[in-house]
C-alpha cells in the first residue's frame, strides 16, 4: 500500500469513523481503523460490532493498492497535529505503516485486515430515500426521550415505523414519549417496525450534515444501512418488541393551554433551581389565563413562577418532572406550545401550535 493524500481530505472521514471506534476494547483490532485502497479511492472503516461506519475519499496519488488496520486514535491525533495544508505520504512495509508529511515521520504498528470484523451481508427487505435534513429533524426532535441503560433493552433505542405513506419515529423511557411522523411516498405494503440502538441513532444524527443531499436507508432482518456518496453507515437492530405507543397517547384531554415556548422554558428552568435534586418534581397549577409553577426542596427553599397563557376552564394542579418539560420545550421549533391535560393522574400531551408534526407525552408525578 502506498499513496499520497492531503491532510484535509483524510481528516474528515477519519473524524467520522473515529467516533464509532471504542477506546476500551476486548479485541485489540476493534480500536483500529481499516484502511482499504483500490482504484484511487481510500475507504476507512470503524466498528464496535454494533455500529459500523465506512468513509470514502479520493487520494491525490495512488501508487499501490492494499489493505491494513492501524490504531484509529493515534492516526487521528497525528492528522490533527499536522499543518492544515500538509500532504501526507502513507506507505506500508512489512507490518509497519509509515506516514511522512514535510519533515515529520511517524511509524505505526498494524494488524492484518483479515482480523477486522465485518458486518454480515444479509438480504434487504425494503429501502427508503429521503432528504438528510428531514431525517435529522426526525431524530433530533425525538432522541432525547430514549432510555439510557434501561433493563428493558428495547427502550434504549428508537422505533422506526414504516407504513404505506409515512415514516414515524418514536422514543420513550417509560416516563415520557416523543414521536414525529414524516408523510412520504414509499413502496411498503404493510406496517414494519424496527428498533435502532441508542448508539446507532446518535452516530447517524452526527453524520447528517449535508441538508441538500438525499440519504438512502435500507432495512434488513438484523441491520439498517444508511448510504450517501461519502459514507456508508450500518447498525445492528435491537431484537425486541417496542411497547404499543398508541396506548400511551392521552385521549380525551379537555384542558387546552397555549403558551409561549421561550417564556415557559425559562420559567421552568428558573423554578428547577430550587426543585429536589433527586426527584426534580414541580407543581403546575393552571387557572384562567395563567400557569403557576411551584418548586421546593428538602432545605425548605421555594420557587414560584407565574406565566400568562391562553386558558379558560377549571383550575387543576399536576406534578411533573421539570427536566422532562424543559427537554420538550428546548426541542420544539415553534413560537407557541399547545399543552393538553385532563386530570392530575393523566399524562400531558405537548405539541407545537403550528409547523411541526411532533408529539410529546410527559407522565405526571405524585408529589
């Protein structure tokens, strides 16, 4: 293997792929990145056995094709430390990879490419193509509601529901739920449900940077593959059954509140300063034209915030985890939020007053 490439061209795919590589690995080869050079194109692959990412880049001069794995973190740190306009000459001799740039020279240990684990090829079941901007919007508006390290492993990820005419994503940790639907033409004949793991969602969100470009999503029995010209992302699917989210969506709420997103977010954030650090509970008291937020903690400290809202009806008092409300209000791309409530024991339904199909459910707390 022998080629020449500019620092800038190598750094971009290396940073993308490096995000997948785990630092602490049981298998030494998993902390490496796989370099494959053929036909003047260099592909870089990183994996942690759950998520795989392949970046592709053209090299300036290709002298000799080949494949090898090298330590990902060291290669990335070397590239970052070189001058912006540096040209890097990379060559492989025996089991050592040598990088030369100007008067700098580095020699890295390698492991054979044959030891690098690949994702098993499997038959595709169906594919979708959509703009990167749309997919990023779906993921960013819902991914905060995924569980973290829950024993119900199927909650540590996001549901992709594909049906004739729409793609829907749903995330829940059992206390709150986020859902958004994108209406789109597709060739699906019946509803399909798949769960992507948390790490796969976070990596995929990070990769969606080119708003104008489309991305192709291919779903298999055990994997999802996302492809654009510069990279291919593959993630295992979570083997499990996602809870029926329709049963969680509150029905028949008769108290509808409309308030300013920023005003409410700031008021909840201020009240949260004096909420119980462990339980994060606040009381929301609703009455004609105003919403009052009350917080206290074991030190007998109290906070009270009053926000003007559009509401006419019976007064009601409900407890909520303030962090969950702030998360939703931080995500909504809308001037106003519509909150639908029924009684102190029922969940709240939050949605943008206009301009978004996202729905959020927050369960009440006993305080």
